[in-house]
């Protein structure tokens, strides 16, 4: 019985002071609504990448660890972890490349101030990137900006920057060998043609080279055979190395590029207003019961 009487008292207090509760709820909601309207709109763009696994990506840990080490990132040896890629996204080097490639100092107002350090701007660019959402081997790269096209450009450029550093810093043995062969092959070919040209100038009889030049011809013939063997070997190695290098593709690829968003994601006017409305109502209820308690205390 006492519980029923107490409950009725609570309801009576709420009915008696409903104006106070409504006043606080409306004031809080109006303040949140006005504040949200005054905020600058923020747009979010999303790009999706796939991290491959299996034989083609079996060396991804070693590749990413080497890349991260050069960037000052310490990655634990847990092979092929998506967390490795997340750490790369947070690196200062990647953010600095995004800043440079997109020419953000000119596209964003106030960033062309020479007093602002490049390191600070790169940190700001890094904060534009939201925490990636990981679902299996799929990673969503989200970027926020006050301009819809800029948000899409930043999301895409982060992926391009990671791919650039992977190719730039993970210079594998096959790639080194390919570069060496490509640099040596023209020189060997040039020497071979030179010896071949000299052999053509040697006088020939009906049965072969003339007797008077047999000593010099023997040396040229040996040089020709050596250069021809080396050239043939390099040509074979070039094709084989090209095949090996072609297999060393980045262990990730873009599935969906970021598109220009149509609507801003922030501020969330309706959500902010509803939260403020509920919060104001709770505060109004507290004030109502406090007023009731204060009046009863004065009377007693």
C-alpha cells in the first residue's frame, strides 16, 4: 500500500511541475538544434580494399614489416595480420604523401601559411582518416572533410600512398635482379655488335679467313663466342626474372574507390536534438523533485 501511495506522489509531482520539465526539455533541445545548425557540415567518403591471403600473399608479413620499419612503425610478427595494414595507414609518411600529392596546402584554406609546419599538417591529414572497419579480409577506408570531393580524394589517395611505399621500399631480390639485367643487357649487346662488326671487316678467302689475319681473327672469334653466350644467357634470365617479378604484386588491391558523398554525415541534427530533449527532460524531473522537496522542507 505504501508503495502505491509513493508512486502516486511521484506522479503528482510530475503533473504538478510539468511546466518545469517541459521548459528544460525544450530549452535543451532548442540549444542543441541551433548549435548543430551552426556547425560546419562534415562529409564522409569510403573506399574498400581487399587483403589477399594464400601463396600470393604469403610474404606479406615480411614485406609490411620492412616497410613499417622504415616508417618508424614496430609491427609484431603475427603473419599476414590486417592490423599491419592499419598501422601503415596511421604512419606519418603515408599522411605526408597524401598531403603532397593532393596539394592540400592550396586546397584547404589557411594551410598555405608558411608558419605551419609540414609535420603538423601531416598529423591533421592523418586525423581525417577514421579508424578502418575490418570485415574478414575487407577493409573500409573512411575519410572526413568539409568538402565532399576532398573527402573522396583523401580516402583514395591513402590507398595509393600505401601502394607507392610498398613498391618503393619493398624492393625484392627478383626486382633487383631484373634491374641489373636490364642495365647490363644493352652494354653486352653493344659489345657483341662491335666484335661482330670487326669480324665482318676481316678479309676472307673462299675457305674462310685469310691466313695473314688468323691470329687476330682467333681472338675476335673467342670474344664473339663469349659475348654471344653472355647475351643469350641474359636474354633467357630476363624473361625468367620478369615472370618472377610479375608474381610479386602488392598483397592488397582496391575493390571500390571512394565516391563523392551527396549528404553530410555530421552534424547529426535530429539525433543531437533528441538526445538534448531527453537530457533536458531528466534534468527537469530532477529540478521538479528538488523544488518539491524544498517546499516541503520550508513548510515543516
